[in-house]
C-alpha cells in the first residue's frame, strides 16, 4: 500500500551527470510542475535534467533538448 504522494507521482526528475550516470531528485504529479521545478534547479545548480513519465517509462522533457516532449517515441536509454 503506497502513500498519497506515491499515488500522485507520475513524473520523475533526474540530473544527468554524464552518459552513464544520472541521479534521481524527486517525483512530481504533472509535467508543468516538473518543468517549473527543473527551471528552479537550473537557477542555482546548472546541468542537464530529464523528466521521465513513469507510465510510459520514457523521457518526456530534457533541459538540453526541450523539444523531446513533442516526440514521445524517444525511448529511455538502457545503461
């Protein structure tokens, strides 16, 4: 049985350190909230952030290439 927070989390925000390492930062309920949070993070911690849709297991937004969400067929890389 999950908490309400787990039930409403649909997107994960990760910070990409390099091609082989990324770090989970937090989960949020919707894509606009995820983008806003990434913009906040970028203001004090520059880097590359990605937003994953937990239902499709795909990257839906990337701070280095924000147009990713328009092409939902981009798969998550298997490391």
